[in-house]
């Protein structure tokens, strides 16, 4: 990911064809500005889906950490099978 996002000025907060093309081509977030301020961030559908999948993995990890702290245990074989299933989706 580059350190500087692509910025597309827009008179309205609606996506622009130029912004759509930039998000799809670069696989990087495109910041849509309105009056010089960030109003929205556009990403390609593929990037969005990947981010949602990664977020779900993080939620499961956080839930696991909380269960460990609470003393709730799970069988290692079951946990590894579920992890393999999740990782196949990447």
C-alpha cells in the first residue's frame, strides 16, 4: 500500500467515473474529497471482500483470546480444522 492515497476531488459525494477507474486499477483506496476534505473512501470490490475476510479472521482471533482468558477450551483438532477452512478462502 502506498503512503499517499489517490485523491479525487468531487463536487458531490457521489462516486465519479475517474474515481471508479482509479480504485479498480490500483487496488488502493481512493479518497473522494468535497471542499478539500475527505468525504468518502472508495475501494475495489475485490479489496473490500479481502478486507472483510481478514476482519472476520481478526474477530475470531479476538473471540478466541477472550475464551482463553475465561478458561474456555476447545479441542486442538477442531480449531485447526476451522482455521484451515478459513484460510482456504484467502
